[in-house]
C-alpha cells in the first residue's frame, strides 16, 4: 500500500474541508479520532478514510470496520496527518464524511418529545457538548437556529464525541421560522432566563409534555424578543454563591431535568 503525502491530490482536497466554505461547497466534512470515525462508519456517511502509517495497530478495529463497510482506506505520512487536523496533537485517523444536517421538519419527525435548540451559539465546543448531552438524555434532535456555528466544524465534531452521528441535526437561519416550526410540531417552547418567572425545580407540569429548550449565545444569552416569544421562561436555581452557569452546563441541567420528568410521566 502506497503512503500518501501532504502533496497527494486526494489529501490536498481533504485538507480543504477544514474550511467552512469548502464544506458548504462540497457537502463533505472531516471527522477525526477513532471514536468519531467509528461512529461515522456505523452511520454510513464515510466516503474515505486516512490513517497515519504508524497507527495501524492502535486503529486496527476501526480500519477493519472501514474495510468491511467498503470504505477506501489510505495510509498517510505524519505531515499529511498534521495537515488534515486542526488539533495540536493529531490523532492520526481522519474520515471524509457526507454532511449530516437535515431540514427542520425532517429532524423533528412526527411526534418529538424533547429537542435541544441552541440559538446563535458561536462556540463549536459548546455546540458539540449540547449535541452530546442531547444524545445522552435521549432527545429526539438538535436544531441550531440563527447565525450558529457549523456543526461540521472540527471542534464541534470532536466535542460531540460521536453523538453528531446518533441523532438528527438541523440548521435554520431564521430564528422566528425555526421557533414556529418547533411549535407547529406540538412542542412547548421554553427559554432559559436568569429572571425567568418559573423555577426549574417547580416546572414538572410544564416539562412533562413535548418540549423544545432554547439555549442562548455564550456572551449575550437569548435576545429579549426570543425570550418574550417563548411559551415559558425558566430559571435554573442557584443555591450557592456562583453568579451564573456556562451554556453547556445550563443545557445539561435543563435537558436532564426534562428527560427525567418525561420518563417518570410515561411510567405513571
């Protein structure tokens, strides 16, 4: 098997996918690391796979999975591996995947019960973490609204730890259109707000039904218009001296609380 270098056209084309414009143009993105690549293979979206020539033993299981799935694999040099990664220490295995986002109606399906909705979220690590939490709690989908980060961004893919490939992900540039689509699918729209009139600890009646949680931008939160348009505005109680919670932590608390209430409601 020939080892491809950073100058090989196939590698050069893949490196371009580190740029958002190229991802939009080609409908392709990169997933790196054995966990993400394995989940991408299981989901059937991998077109080809690159691995550092000295990592065969470490990545043997993933490479076997790729071959049994009919995915072409290419050994690459260390320099090529560095070029294909946007991390300081490249993991040495990268897959070229078809983009996975779908339209909002497809993501919501027929009877969604719990949906995570990052609004104008700009930090890819936060977006990826919310996707991972949504997957962990059993949410139906994640819908990114407004000028939100590309879920195919390398940092977002890594932060999702494979969850990007487990549940539907949608993007909608218009926040108002996205909220109306959520409402049209029978979801109650909940906004996180520090001055919300309902305490999360006292919201079981609200959380028992189909729910879409809106989570705002890291720096500015949700806009006043979006908060005002929600069906309910909830606050997370802080019993200690912390001034606030970061976005990913707040999302995890809200989603886990909703999932717990919904599971208990179904049992009753």
